[in-house]
C-alpha cells in the first residue's frame, strides 16, 4: 500500500516555491512569489540608472498544517536557500506621470524536501520574474510609491514525480502596488500589495487558485542611517485550486512577523535584514525565514 502521508506530501510539495516558501496550499506547496521577500524602501524608485539588488534567503519548516491549522502527523522537513539577483533599469522616461523602469529577477535555488522517509534535493535556476512595466511616483519628500505588472515565467526545473522542484511549471501574472514612507529621523513604513493570477500546469492539469498577499515593514530611525523595527507578510488564497477543471478548494493562509533592520549610506547603497516566523498557517508548511536584501548602484 502506498504511504498516504508521502502522497499528501507530494500534493503539498511537488513544486516547491522558487525561493523558500516551499509549502503553501496551491499545487506543489508554494507560490510563484517568495512571500516576505521585500523590506524597507520597497516603494521608493531610485533616480535614472542601472541597479543591482541581491536577495539572499534561507527558509526552514518542520510542520505541515491542515485546513484547520492542525499539525499533520507526518515526518516532514523543508530547507531552502536562494540567491536572487534583481537587475533594474530606471529609464529616465515618464508615463502617466511616473518614472518608467524595467526589471528582471533570476533566482538560484538549493532545495531539500523530506516527507515520511522519502527525500528529494534539487539545485538550479528557479522561475524568472520580469517586471514588464513599473511606474514610480514621488508624492512628497517622505512618501513614494510604485505600480507594476510582473510576469513570472516557468523557467525552473520541474518534474511532477519529484518532491523538490525549483520551478512551478506555469505562468503567473502579478499586479503590484508598493508604497514607502521614509523619514531619516522618524518612522518608516512599507507595504507591497500583490495579486497572483496563476495559469494551469500543463503536466498535471492543475490550476492553483488566485492569491492575495502583502509584504510589510514598520520601523523607527534609531540613529543616522539606521532603522530598527519589524517586518513580514500576510497571505490569503482567494479562490480554490482546480484539478481537471473541478474546484478542489484547498485554500491556504499564513501570517509572518519578525525583527527587521535597515542600513542606508545615503549614497544609493543600502542593506536590510529580517528574521520572520510564520503563524496562523492553513494548508501549507509552517516555518521561519531569514532574508537579506542589498541594493548596489552601478
């Protein structure tokens, strides 16, 4: 007889997320977007030029949660590490009153998954994200925002029979709106609102439900160039998954929070770091993540 927990693990994990969010309710246990990736300054578009942002992430989880938030009685673990450079071109052109920019994110993933004694390890390219169009606005000295449309492409390695997959094997369209309030001598706050429209996985005839999620940060400038506070994410799956065109439900949710820090030289280079712990989880893995983000002007 087949191990039922191993089967459940494959349902939840067979296509782990490109950067460490490796077990949500959608097919394969992950989302195309790495939840909690953003931190301070997410909505502040820099002056025209070329920029490189480096995201470094490690995620670990040892519990699978069901639809009621209970821990499933199965031996389980997921470990994922990723380095994801984002290349940004702020063009100097304007459209609808906003700065025009384009960007691409190229994730490199190292993923380990173990379920009920069966293990899987895969390393390689994840799903590349293309910011087809981003418009940046500077509403005041302190308040800034960016509106964008991201296209997440199925470039990562995928095998329907493998537990660990760097790729999702389907396209996703993600409208994005971010805003940042920046005060070098006071409060700082950021939100990044996203909504994912997932296409069908042609290898499994499975379509993951639509997903609403928000990365956030809130902190205070405790010294020149330093901000201390908290950050994390909120995640809700808004529509059920579909298998062969039939709604199978399986909606996920999660909340994450933890300490966050930012250092800004004031000359275009800054680095942020945070450690976030997940709670209130439904239909996915529950764990913790460490993030570093650095911006380097070219």
